[in-house]
C-alpha cells in the first residue's frame, strides 16, 4: 500500500530507569518499592523475597539512599531526570531539523515519574500510531531493557488499538557512541592531564543472571574494547570493573570498590580516571558512588586522586548519536 502521503506523526518513547520524586524518605521508599518489586531486577521467589524487601530493605535503605540523593540533587530535580529531559529536548530539535514527517519524542521512566504510561499517552494524544521505544541503556540487560519492554506491553494491554512498535535493544558498539565516549575522555585528559590508569566501570548484575542467559557482560566487554582501541590504550593502561553491587550473592567482577582500595595502596598507581559508559546520564550511581564513595576508597587507601569523567549527558555528539540511531531505526516509517 502507498503510504508516502500518510501524514501521521511517528513517536519515539525515550526511557531510562527513573528516580524518586523528591529526596524525602517516603518518596525514596516508594521508588525503591516499585524498583525492587520488579521480577526482572530481583528474580527470587516472592515468598522468599517480599519479607526481606518489606522487613529489612524498605525499613533501612530509604534513609541511606535519600541521603545519597540529597548530595547529588540539582535545582531542577534528580540528575538522571534533568539530563533525560535535556536529551529529549535536544533529540526533538535535531529530528525537527532533519526530518520532514513530524516525529514526537516523549520521556518515560521505568520506575517513578514521568511514567512510561504517561509517555505513551502523550504520544497517542499527539496522533502517533507508530512508536519506537529507545531505552537509554547502551548495553542490553534483562534487568533494564527487557523490563522496559515488559512495562510498555503491560500498559498497552488496556488499549483498544495499541500502536505499531519498534524497539532498540542496545547500541553498545555504535560508532557514534564510541566516538563520543572517546572524545569525552580526550577532553578530560586535555583539561586534567592523563591519570596512571583509566577505569571503565559498568553497573553490575548478579552472576547468576548471566548463567541464566543475560548477555550484559558481553556487551560491556565490547564497549570497553572499542573505547580502548579508539583511545589507543594498551591492555595494562585500563581496567574494566563493575560497581553498584546490591545484596549478598556474587555479582560481576572485578568489583570497583575492591579495585580502588587495592590500587590506592599501590605505590605505582597515584591517579585514576574513571568513566562509566553504561550510564547515559549522570545519576546517583555515578555522582555519589563514583565521585564520592569510590574516590574516598582510593584516596583513603593512599591514592592521590580519582577523577570522574562525566557521562555523555546532553553533549552535542551524544544527542546527534541518538538522533541518528532514531533516524536509522525509523527507516520505512519516515
Ligand atoms: C545502567 C544499567 C543498570 C543496570 C544493569 C542495573 C541493574 C541493577 N540495579 C539494581 C539495584 C539498584 N540500582 C539503583 C540505581 C540505579 N541503577 C541504574 C542503572 C542500572 N541498574 C541507575 C541509572 C540508577 C540510578 C537511579 C537514579 O535515580 O539516579 C538503586 C537505587 C539507589 C540505591 O538505593 O542505591 C538500586 C537499589 C539491581 C538489583 C540490578 C540488577 C539486578
Ligand atoms: Fe541499578
Ligand atoms: Fe549504588
């Protein structure tokens, strides 16, 4: 059928993890309850997990996490949300300039607000009957990307006519993404000099999930290798680590915190640069966990300085990369 004159706009649902609505303990508790009730995130059977979640985690963790959020909160809100909003505005402006058919970009967070439901509804209200879902996670994991698609499907269960859907699973090896990461490292080096080591740190997941088939560490390894190659780094000039361990079971290793303690005490290693390519926006896990907590481990163990390289956030090359990825994935639709 000829569709060339079909004027209907196309939608892009840009998603990320989400943050609490504010830094109060009840808001953080509400957020953690939604997040940690997700079976893709915690796959333990409910009879075992819910007593731990409600009895221990939701009793003690909200207070600690709220303190962390307070230390990174921006005037406009959670850093993750602030950067996601800027990314959406930037991508919208680029697509408006590049494409003839109208494309609407809406933000939806997997947990908290603005929700995936509100994003899908905004696109529907704008007349979009075809929607591309773009989770802003470069590396695929069932704990992040698959649960986003699950949520989209769950929302659409109630719609009389769900839109046609496309989904982006990963962009871990996208040349524009790797080039933007490399440019951000070179700019950091130009400003601060080059540290003894570059740490490429990714959020971890339980090892058990990998045994069950989650391909996440493979994606992380490929990103790290491509970035190191682009920067011309030899094997002993960088190290891949995993951060943000949660719970008692073994997670992906080497652990960032242990590495920082060991390296801090190593007289050969005085300075480290840390980049976190798995985070498209700065957030609690970078601004607090890396720039505060792990910097503390390294420097208290005797290291001179740990310098955190900001996430790609709303850099022009990052926005341009997203816009190109979207244009490519919309082939045939626009
Ligand atoms: C970038 C990819 C991410 C993966 C993979 C991931 C897996 C994962 N996370 C938890 C538990 C927590 N993560 C928390 C925060 C958080 N996680 C990511 C990203 C990934 N998580 C981001 C971007 C953030 C920051 C959110 C923000 O508002 O800034 C938290 C909450 C904060 C805290 O209390 O420490 C938890 C808890 C698990 C269990 C998991 C895989 C199984
Ligand atoms: Fe996480
Ligand atoms: Fe953390």
